[in-house]
C-alpha cells in the first residue's frame, strides 16, 4: 500500500504542479488505509458510480399528499 500511495502521490504532483506547493513537506495521503469488498457488483457498475456520483439528480417524482 505504501508503494501505491507513493506512486500515486508522485504522479498526481507531476500532473498537477499546484499540489507540490500545497503538500510541500507534508504527506498527501494519510498513514492508514481502508479496504472493503463490494459484493456482487460488477466493474462497470463501480465505474459508472465513480463517474457519476457527484452529479445532481433532480427529484421529479416528489409529491406531498394532503389528507
């Protein structure tokens, strides 16, 4: 995990130079890590979620029933 975090930190700072200023002398990633399984979800579902999880979805079926 340490190698993965080190490599991604290096790659991100190479691609986005502004990160070097922000994280100079500091660690980009936390010391620990978290890992979990996703059950019977396929790779395409995970990719779709990652790509779209920040999009706002209108709630067009919301109604209030007055009694």
